[in-house]
C-alpha cells in the first residue's frame, strides 16, 4: 500500500482522466466536465505536496524514483495545470465540439509529464515523453478556425516526432554502450563511458526530444507558429507545465553526467552555443512580431536559452537556478497568457495592437500583464530578476564572463519588444472601450499568480531552499 | 521607534505609501495625493533625524541592520549608512516631498502616477541604504523601471522615443553590471554579497583592472557619462516635472553613487588604473554639455545638457579622488556636488514645469519679458540658474570649487579647461535669462500675469531654495558629515 501512495499524484490524474472519459461519453455538460477537471488538478496538486516528505520506488527497483526532486517538479506541473484549468471556464477558441475532450487530454498529458520527472529507465522515460506529447498534439489542433490551426499543428506534430525519433536513436546508443536501460547502470559506468565520444553524442541525441519541448535552438521552429495558432488555453499549458517537465528532464540528465563534467566539454560547449543561439534568435525575431502570441513564442525560445545557461553549467548551482527559473517562468508566462485568454475570447488571433486601451477596459488585466512582462524582461521586484541573477551566477561560477555578458545584453535587446507590449496596454488609446468582465476564478488565479511572481522576487529564500533541496535529492 | 530600525523605517515610508495608494480607489485623487505627501513628509522627518543622529566623529557605517535573506548564496537584507548615504537619503527625501507637491495639480491617471513615483522612490532609498551587493542592484533596477510608464503616459513631446531610449540605455548599462557584480562575488571567495566585507578583500590587481570598466561604465550610463549621455537630455525633456526632478535630481546620482560604492570601494586598484581615462571622459562631458546647452532652443534641453555637464563634475571628482594629489577635496567636492546639483536641478525642473504647464511652451525664443509677467517663478529660476553657474552664496559654489581645485592640482591643463566651462555655463544661463525673462514683454503671454506662483505653490520651490542658500552659507554642516567617510574611503589609496 505504502508503495502505491508514492504514485498518488499520477493516480489522481489517471483517475481524473478516466472519470472525464466517461463523463463525456455520457454527455455531461461542459461546466461539469470543467469542474471535474479543475478538481482533479487541485487534487493532484494536493497529492503532490502531500508526497513531498516521501521517497522510494513504487514499482520494480530502478525504474521509477520518487524523491523530493520529482515530487517538487510534479507540484509545479500540477500548479500549472490548475492555472490552465481555471482559466478554461469557457475555452472560446477551442472548437465547440471538442470542449468536452479538452480537460481529459490535458490531464493525460500532465500524467506523462509527472512520470517524466520520476522516470529512471530509458524505456519508461521514452513512454512518459510520448504520453506527455500526444494529447498535446491533439489539443493544439483543436482551434475553432481550422484554416488557422491546420498547418501549425501538423508542423508541431511532425517536428515533435522527429525530435522524439532522435531521442530514441540516442537511447539506442546508450543501451548499446552500457547493455542496460537503467540510468543507475549508466551512472555506475560513468567513469569508463565518459572517455568515449560516442557516449556524449548519445547524451546529446537524447536531449533532442526535451530541447524540442523547451523550444530551444535548433528545435524551436514550431514555437512561433504553434504559439500563434493553437487555442489560447492549450498554449498556456504548453508554455507552462510542459516547459517545467522538459527542464526537469534536462536537469535529470545533466545531474546524471555531471560527475564526469570534466570530460563533458563537448556537451557543455554545444549547450552553451545552443543557448546563445536560442536567446539571440528568439529576441531578434520577436522584435518584429505584431501577433502577441507569436511574440511570446519567440520570447519562449529566448527563455529556453536562459534556462540552458543553468543546465550547461552542470553544477548544483546551475541546476538549482534552472529549476528555480522554471518555477518562476511558468508563473510569469501564465500571467501573460491569462491576459491573452481573457482578451482573445472573440479573436482567433491576438495581436499586440488589440491590447490598446486595456488599462481602461480592465485595469486589473493591464496590471497583470505589466507584472508578467516585467518578469519576462527580468526586472525587479519580480522573480524574473532574481531568477536571471541566479542563472548568471551559475555561469560566472564556471568562469563564463563573456557568455553572461552576451546573455545580459540579450535581455537589454529583448526590452524593446516587451516594452512595446506594455506601451499598447498602458498608453495606446482605442475606440473599443467595452470593459472586459473577468470571472471570479480567473481573478483569483491572476491574483495568486501575481503574488507568487512578486513573492519569489522579493522573498526568494523559501523557494530557493526548496530548489536546493530538490537538486540535492536529484544529485545525491 | 528605536534607532536600530531607523533605516528600515525610512525605506518603509514609501512602501506603505505605495500599498495605501494601490488600495485607494482611483477616483479618490485627493486621498492619493495626501497619502503620497504624508509618506514623503514622514520619510523627510526621519531623514533629518538620521542626519542629526549620524555620528560624524565615529564616521564609518552606522545604523547597521542585517537579516539573512537567501542564506545559501550569501544574500542578506543589509542596511547601513555612511556620511555619503546620509546626505543622499536627505536629498532623496527633499526631492521626493517637493516632487509630490509639484505634481499636486495633476489630473490624469493620478493614482497610477503616484504609484509609479513611489516605486521609483523606494528604489532610490534602497540603493542609498543597501550594503548588500544583490539588494543594491535590485533597488537600482527597481528605480529605473517606473521611468518608462512615467515618461510614456504623463510626459510630453517626443515621449515614446524618449522613454524607450532611456530604458534601452539604462538596461544596456545594467547588462554590463550583471557579469561584473557576479564576478566580484565569485572572485572574492567569501560567499557573501556584504559590501562592507567585500571592500576589505584585496582582489587580484589583474581582476580589478579587468572588471572595473564594466562597473564604471555600467553605472556611468546612469550618471550621464559622456559619450553615453544621449538618453538623459531627451528623457528630461519628455518627462513630467516631478519625474524630471527625481530623474535629474536623484536618479542620475545613483549612477555616480554606484561608481563610488561598488567601483572605487571594492576595486581600488582598478579605479586608479582607469582614472586618467575616465577623468578625461568626464572632463569632456563637462565642457561638451555646456557647449551644447548654449545652442538649445528649448528650456528643458538647456537644463538637460547642463545636467550632463554638472554630473560630469561629479564623475570627474570621483576619478580625481583616487589619483591622490588632492583626493580629499575631490571626493568631498564630488559628493557635495551630487547633493547641490540634485537640489538645484530639481528646482529648475520644478519651475520650468510650472511655466510650461501654464504657457504650454518650452521654446526660449517664444518668451520675452517673462520676468515682469511671472516675477516669482522667474526669480526662483534665476537663483537656481546662478547656482549652476557656481555663484558664491549658493551650494554648488563650494562643490565646484573643491573639484576644480583638485583638477588644477592633478591635471593643470584639464583644470583650466574645466574652469573655462564655468564661463560657458554662465553664457548659456545668461542667454536664457536675457532671451526669455528680460527685454520687451511678448504680449502673447499677457494671460500669464494671473498665473504666477502663489500660495502653497511657493512651498516646494521655497524649500528647495532655502536648502540651496543654507548650504551655500554653511557648507561645513554638510562637509562635516561627509569628511570622515571621505578619509575612510581614501585610506585604501
């Protein structure tokens, strides 16, 4: 029995998905389905928090590890899901016939993401990855306007499959080199493996699938299109929970090979250049975007670059910073997408221009966007500032002065397009002065997330301590 | 309230003000104004108390408060003041209070305006009070953030351009600071951001020489250092009065203070190595700013470029200080100038803003004989302008005198060039006077006769004027506070 309690958050998600499956078969109303989805999310969140002090293996030894790292990541993922569920009260941009399926698919994807955080065996890892991916492939294509979402969702799925094939290819190398699919076996043979270039190539290939989820260069091509044309609620999920899961696996792999970091020059270099390319490309491309979600898509590419700063450091400090930033980033982008969802009820695409007059139409939404954007820029008092500070600190610790300089200059470049968004919301006047009415649930979520973004920025001690503890569990 | 938490209490005044303003409904504009004014007044009273309680004989850092914040990485909430920050806190309080009064008539989006302004003030206090490198930088960035909406929404003229340019320049400066400050932390090996401890660490000379320019230029951008001053005049011109006051009066001092507190204190060898180069840049800025100011057609541009010139004197003083020949004078002069220029430029912008709000013109040639139409406003402006020109009896005289003497002793040729700039300053100031204030009355402005400063509108200007005169006649009151700290800082050289 005690073993199964370790699997409680995932069980809650699976049961929730099952209930939702029957609910839609029996033709429940969307409100009921939505409430069930929201409740499952909250239950999963509570279950994840409840399992914080636990550690162990619910299944066969060596396959699936529950420790503070995995449970912490699951908590953040569940929190991301709760936010998405809460703002999906009326998912207007989702095709009318597909509303009932939406919560179920997202719950299933969340199950996969949670399993990713615990998977300690290559096949389990791969299966979790696909479980996390397929429901999202489907939901991304559910936009009410088929003309818009057709191309980009196909693109997303194809590129996702290519990336996962590359990962699979890398996994086969790892298996060939070690004769085992267990990460523990790889870690025990690390001394001999680390001297073989093939091993490092395999690790890089394995990373591909997760770099794709993170929208890191060179797997970022989907981001702009998919962000632009996926239903607002779905892309919120992709921009929050999905990113956290990807960062968790990257941390897991980096922690696995970090004892041999001395031999890992190839991989650190590759990751460093990927990071530089991602942030430069993301920021430069975002400068010219007129579509708000597309802009946020490129901004996500740039942020993938920032997170890689922590990963490539391959140190405890770096991974802690990456995990901390993952948490903060999920909250910041949730704020921005929350505004997109509210603003974009009647619009298939949300342009930057449509923000005009937001400060009159809804001062609260404007303030929410302001905090979210300030966070993405990296300005105090939000978590964006201190998150970047920690990431940069990890790189400076490795002596990468120029790298940090490049990253910091990138943040200054990014300022331009972020400020234009704020300018529209706060300064531009518009003929449309209809107030935007926001329901109580959304307001509560906006308030709580804003509070989180500022609390993490001003009193980061507790959150940082959690990240440290998680990384200790990960590396120990 | 004991003195043990005096600094936190000062910092909390605008924080409490901000929270209350946010909780006040947007319609209750009068309440918003009063909350802002009262929080400014409270901070001002506490600043006076701080000035009096600061023990000038003991010197050094006083009123220390340390609370561990993120222990694993050595960040602590660490406040303390030395002589320099004591007077700069005072400066901020004065400009904050008079700024709120100056904006009393504001009618558009009042709540948002005062909220952003309070946020800016929190950042400024934080920088002057923090002795933890992380918090120092956090507050530094926090002070810059609200400038964008403040200029964009309540500014005038080319405000979108000015607001964006300002943010891009200042955050590009921050981009240099990120790696530099983190390198200082990691290179120290102490695992702490405590600036007092870091200052005691002797960093490797090569490291200092490598990192110092990043620190200097990063902060120097905000101090309006030539040739990175481009954001400053355009920003001043487009900003609303109180924001120009805070911006030129206090915000630019943050840059100079950063150079002093982080650059010179923590990296003395680097500072000495680069001082000749950066002193030259600063001297060019002094002369260049004055030259450019002569040709301006817009009131605010004249003041904007005069700020570049006057802040050049501060930065020049800082660089001369480390070169040893007349260090004490140079550093005393530089810090005195931060204070004097802050008050003076606040007064100038406050008055120009007043005239602009009534006449809706800032073009100098547009006016004529304004002195007989608005005698009070113009008199105030003239006194502040003369202060800029270094007329004895006003605070700037002493500050400029000290720096010029140090310049003559250290680099005689540069010293002469700097003194020539004083003549240029007199030219551009007197040009404004003669074109706009004297001569035949331009009948177009007859209506202004009714709109001169009166009643409570005189209050903020009177306060600033009184401060300028007081320190013009009693400079020792200020020098006594900073002299001990100057000696302490220069002991490292």
